[in-house]
């Protein structure tokens, strides 16, 4: 078994290997295969095969600069998508603990803890006082 590992390590010298885009492509292969099991659609199997071929093409590629650029583009897009979900999750967590009110005068958002009853809220931006139920 050790000899196989050494031969494979020698084979992979100078090749790109696995990165985040490769992991994403592998995950897409699994999703397509799982969906194909339930729907019995040939198109899902073909899609899984295309993603698998693309993934292994990237893993065994010797054009490291080009693969690195592709991964950087993927990382930028993935960051934008994940930030949308991260913000949504943060707002959901905040809505459980706090009420977010807007000042009627300047529209400044003010975060107030839940469960305090009727309270007078003082806007830190314009100084307006208004009453809301927390």
C-alpha cells in the first residue's frame, strides 16, 4: 500500500490538486447523483458525469496559474453568496432577541431588547423621543 501512495505522490508532483472549487464540484456530483436516484432522469446522471470530469480535469491539470485564477473567481462569487446568507442569519438571530425600530423623524434604526413592555425610546442621532412596545 505504501508503494502505491509513493507512486501517486510522484504522479501528482506539478499538478494542481484539490481546492475549494474542486470540493464544490464534488459536492455537486453527489447532489446530482442523489437527485438522479429519486427522479430516474438521465440528464441528472449526465450532469453528474460532466461535473466529475471537470473536477478531475482540474485536479490533474498542470496549468496551475489558470486553475488558481478559476478558483479565485469562484471564491469571489462564493463570498458574495455566503454573505447574503450570513446577513440573513444574523438578522434572524437579532429578531429573536431585539426589536428593531426606526426613528419617525430621521429613520435611524434603533435596536431595543424584547420583553421590556412600553418604553420611551430616545433616538441617538436626532434626539427625538417616541414610545413603543418592546
